């Protein structure tokens, strides 16, 4: 069995009855079809558990996760046998809800060596929703030199 929160483990096998499209008879989560090129981080980084112990925040998080899962289930039920282009079009409405629930909404990997430059914010190929995440101000030349001097102390 895959990971499930401890409180939900007794329900894992029964969950197949409620969400047969996503949960196998053995209790494993199965999501698909996924279009080619979809960032794996968009699905892998979904924050399923709330980060707060406050009851209101936990309830709001549960509500958002539930809405996303129901929307995902409804969209995936209508995508069986479609091409990657059709899948991408159909699932594009899930980008914002997935990013809102993401533990790591920055989908661009390995931008660290551009830190403090205008290239750090280069987001060609990303959707408008994805471009709103990860914007950083460019460092001045003095700030860059100070950062280089600081890094040399390690």
C-alpha cells in the first residue's frame, strides 16, 4: 500500500468504492492518464495534509483538497483514450488549484546559478499561472559583489 495518513489507513480499501477512478481495490492511489510534458511536481507536491493545527484552517484545507480531487476525478473520467493535446487542454483548468495546494509551486528546476540576475526570472515556456510564482528582484552590482565576498567566507 502507498502512503496514506494514519487516520485514513483503515478506510484505504473501502475508498475504492467511493473513488474507483483513483483508488484500486487494494487501496493504492492511481491517477491518470497524464499528458506528456505535465510537470511531475504539479502532482507530486500537492499538500494533502494541512500545515496548521487550527480547526478552521484544517477544515478549509480539507475543503480545498476535496474540491481539487472531485474536479480531477470528473476531468479524468472524460479523458480516457484522448491524445496528449486533448488531455492538456482538458486538464489545463487544474493548474491553478494544483499550484495553490503545492508544497513547492516553483516548477523550474536548477535555477540557483542565476540567483540575483534577470535570467533568474526567465520563465519562457511557463503558463501565465506558473509565471506568477518565483519572481525575485535582480541584485545590483554592489549586492552581487557583496554576495560573492560573503560566499568566499565559507
